[in-house]
C-alpha cells in the first residue's frame, strides 16, 4: 500500500522549522495512523542530502539517532504523537527552505515527502509555493 506524498506532508507541523544550538529542528505530528519505521532515510535541505549520522528524533522525551533505527528498534510513529527531528552541525539562513525526508515502514515499504517552510523574518505569504 503506497501512501501519497500529499498525505505524508500532513505529518509536518508548518512553522516549526527553527535553528537550535549548532543545528536545526522541525516537528512532525502523526495524525495519519500508528506505524513503525524500520529505517529513517537521510534528511535533505534545499536539495542537499545531509549525513544520516547527524539526525535524531525525539518522542515523549526520548531521543534516538536515525542510525540506530532498525527492524529490531523501530521509530514508533504513534497516532497523535509529536515528533521532533533535529539535525546537528548545520544551521539555516533566514528564508524559505525545502525539507525532504522519508521512512521505510514495516509492511508498507519506502515513503518519501518534502515540504517547504520558513525560518526567520519572512512572512507566511513569502513561503507559499
């Protein structure tokens, strides 16, 4: 069963893109249904693929690196759960950025999507695609 990218984009919390100490982060909110990712694919920003070793996710106060996700230790995508994705080693300039990400979901295969969001002073009207 393939989930269309337009549905996966609903995972992204618009306006959540932000810089933090030595990196950037954004939030997901799973309103689609529970699932388990046995692999988290590398994040891309503005078309550049970032090292998977630099990425982590946090759910319910527990942080797990992308590289530690496996079939034995999946990333749980619980229904109505907030997930923070953080990338170390790179901050973003103010403006519009295109974020790409994906998962390999048990029983469903690879799912990928991208979104555009703003960081900094621009207005939401400037971000419209």
